[in-house]
């Protein structure tokens, strides 16, 4: 009987991982399609005649969306800690897809003038609010529902679907590039991915409605649940997450969303070739996550983080310089994969290691708010800083900027307590029987 119950519980937890991560994929597809399609719609909202300037403007809007993340991290973290993880994830995915639909039907600068970029900014701020809440809540949920002793492996599926969202965005773009001419893509084809993103809301909502709740009524009703006062009782954990997220987010966005533009704008690679390179690289990167997550279960999360800090500090400048002068797409693919393998030491356990630092009553808030602040300041600005330095002839300064922030991540990883001895999830196995109670 006990064995049967254990098997049923394991199946429910695996289903919860699949359901949560599927919604996560939809969220991140919607968010990243903006970045990958920017080379086709930049002129429609910011017509200047200069490709770098147009991309710089769209990157600025991309960065502005990140500035809403701390608000989203606070708002949805509070909802998740006080009313349940499930209801928070349902609201966030609906908001994200509403933003995508708005961009899909938005008039251009030629039609309504300066109101067009203003509306684009509003839609991205709305999406930034949503994704700011998505990361913390989904990271918390997937960490809590993961099986003891295999948390690194199961929690890594947050980034499998996060990267999967990027991959799907690139794949959709590659398919459109094969079906449509550049002129058609620039005229109207760029709207198609945003329509696809909006339609996936129905599937995501359906999957998330069926999820079990991992927070308990006891923790949700605690006085400090979801409050900043309760969060700041754990100041060291909050500052530590800020520290290693700054470098982790910056290098992640450098080698994922920005890399396509870097290969086109700096290495001189054709846009279609760069898209194909990044499609293959992101697919391999996605497959790496469970492997590195399982590795962390064996060697420890703190050890993984320290190696991430050491290798990124040593290898960032050489890899970016080599990519800047690359001529072969195969060489570019190999260099990007090398960088992404190193980054996987962090991304595979990113949500889990943050979740292990906070107690359940402020966990979603702690993970989401601290991550969102560092991510907004350093991750969201990565493209803007890189393109800005390039526009004034100082592109190599960006390489050293990324390296310095990775060294900061190393510092905080070294001083971080070992989750195997001090983590809040260590002896915690949340029940999966409160789905109907949460959010009432």
C-alpha cells in the first residue's frame, strides 16, 4: 500500500513539473520572440535609416520591460506566498499572452506616428510585470514539488522550458524566414509569432488549472507571509541572490538573446545563418540542463556555482573575441556551445538554489523579488549596453564588463552557505493536497 501511494505521489509530482514547465515555456516564448524578431520590426517603430540605431531603440524597450520585473517579482511573489503558487502562475501567463496579442495587432510609426513606440513600450512593460512574477513563482513551485535527492535534476526543467521558449521563438523565426521574403517579414510577417504566442494562452491556462498546490494553509496565513518585512529578516540570502544573479543573468542574456545580433552585427554573419546557429546552440543548451542539474545533486549546488564563477571569469573575454571575428558558422556554433556549457552550471539550478535560501512563507517573494532586481539591472540591459558601447567604438569594453560581473558572482558563490547543510528545502516535502484550498 505504501509503495502504491509513493508511486502515485511521484507521478503527481512529475505531472506537476510538466504542467508548470509547459506554462513556463509559453511565458518565455512570448517574452523572447520580441528580441528575436527585432531585426525585422525595428524600422516599423523606430524608423531612422540606421540599423544599429533602430536595434538600439528596440533594445531600450526590451530593457525597459525588465524594469517592471522587480514590481512583478514583488506583486506575484506576494500573491504566491499569501494565496498560493498556482493562482499566481495562472494570472502571470494570462498577462503575458495579452501583451503578445497587443503587439501582434499594434499599428506602426507610419500609421500613428510617435504613439506607436509608446504603445510598444506599454505592452512590453505589461509583459515585464508578468515575467517578473513568473520566474519567482515557477522556480519556487518546481523546487518545492521536486523529489528529495533529485531536486537539481527536476528543478532544472524550469530552464529547459525557459530555453525551450527561446528555442521555439528562434525556430518559428527560422521557419518564417524560409517561407517569407525579407520584405514580407519586415512588412507583416513579424506579427505572426506574436499571434502564436497569444493563442498558446489557452493551453497554458488549461495545464496550470490542473496543478496541485505546494504551499500549505499554515504558511499562507502566517503574519509575515509575502511581506517585505518577513523577507528582510533574511537579508543575507537576499543580498547573495542579488550578487550571483547579476553576473548569471548578464552572461545568460549575452550568449542567448544578444548573441544572434552579435553574430550579425559584429561578426558579419547573414541573419538566416545566425538564426540557424542559435537554433542549434539553444537546442543543445536545453538538453544540457537536466545533466548539469543532476550533477549538482552529486557535487552540491555551491560547488556548481563556484565552478560557474571561475570558468566564466576566465573564459568570457576569449570566447567573445573569438566570436567577434568568426567566419565559419560551425566555429561559431562550437564557441557558443562552450560558453553555454559553462553557463549551465548556473542556469540548471538557478531557481532551486534561490528557493533553498528562503522559508516557505516568503519563498516566492524572496526568489522573485531579489532575482528580478538584479535581472532588471544587469540582464535586461545586456543588449542595450553592448550595442551602446559598439556604437561609440568601445565594444571590447562590454567583454570586460561581463567578466567583472561574473567575478562578483564568484565572490557571492564562495560566501554562500552550503544548501546541503543550511538549505530550507533540506527536510521539506510539501504536500500535494491543497489545490482547491489555495487561492480561495
